[in-house]
C-alpha cells in the first residue's frame, strides 16, 4: 500500500478545488506598510502585529512583551 501511494497519478491521489482565502491587508505578503517600535524592548513590530500597552507600558508592544515569549533564554 505504501508503495502504491508513491506511484498513483495526481488525479487519483488528490483533488483540486478552487478556494477563496480572506486576508487582512496587513497579512498580505510584501513590504510592510507600518512599522512601530515596542516601547519595552525596542524591537520593530510590523503591520499591526503590535498590541497596545497600558500604564507603565503605554504604547505599542511586541507579542513577547505583551503576552510573554514562547521561549526561555539559556543561562
Ligand atoms: Zn517587546
């Protein structure tokens, strides 16, 4: 069976279907239209991916500063 998959013609293995993908303007590929700096770490944040901070962190924040990083630094 495994070898059969490797030899099947595309039209037996797959089907094709036209789809519509809705993207926001800032999700489109290409040159960023808006760049801001995170008020906490100074990292550049592109195209509306910043989160507006409040209080001591008032201003645009990167995702890591707003919600915490998905990684930990090594020591
Ligand atoms: Zn940041």
